[in-house]
């Protein structure tokens, strides 16, 4: 199964974390982005599922549309869930291994019970040889040269 993390320059920069599960991309908005640091627990707000075709999307969501702004692929690769991912999501804890360019090793998404709308999760890095104590997302942002090319990427027409 595949995953993608979109660097989304909407009203505020955030990261869209998407896992291919049951024919769709289960999606979470992560305001501070994922982390390879064991001590970071990142808020991940579950949003609507996206179609599988969106896994390769880079482009600009036009002004006037929800999420307007540039969307870049920040990381992508394969993911391997522990057990049945649909059942794990229903139970409020999904553990998995990522094999991306930036994100590698074990992670868990854990539902924050009794908080808000029931869509608040935490993305937590698991203890393994890929964990990096000094890891900082600002050092991993998409290079400016790629951002300059965003104007040459076709717009995404949303409905």
C-alpha cells in the first residue's frame, strides 16, 4: 500500500498525510508536519477521504476553492499496516511502517478520545533505528527552486 505527504501552502502551511486504505486515501491534516523525533507527538486532524488519483497530485488549488494554494509532494512511498487497517482505525489506533524518502520506520496514529469532534489524532514516531532526536521539519521543507516551479504546474479544478 502507498502513502503520500503533501506540503500544502494554504492559508497556513500544513501537511496532508494520506494512507491508501480500502480503495481511498485516508487523510489527516498535520499543522506542524510529521516528525522523526520520538519526543514529538503531532496533532493530526482527520479530514475527508481523497480519491486514489490524488496520491500523485502536485499543483495549485485555485483561489475561491477550499484549500486554495500550492500543493507539493513532500514525501511518498510504501506503508505496511500492522493488522487490518480498517479495524485498527475503528478502534482508534493504527500502527504501521513507512518506507518513504524522508519518513521511515514505525509510526502510530492514535485517536484522542474525549476531545473535540472525535477527529483529533496524534501521529507518533515509534522507537527504531530510523528515529532522529535532532530532526527538524524546517530543514526538510521543499527547496525554494521546486516552489518556484509551482507556477508551471497545472491548476487543480475542484468541485
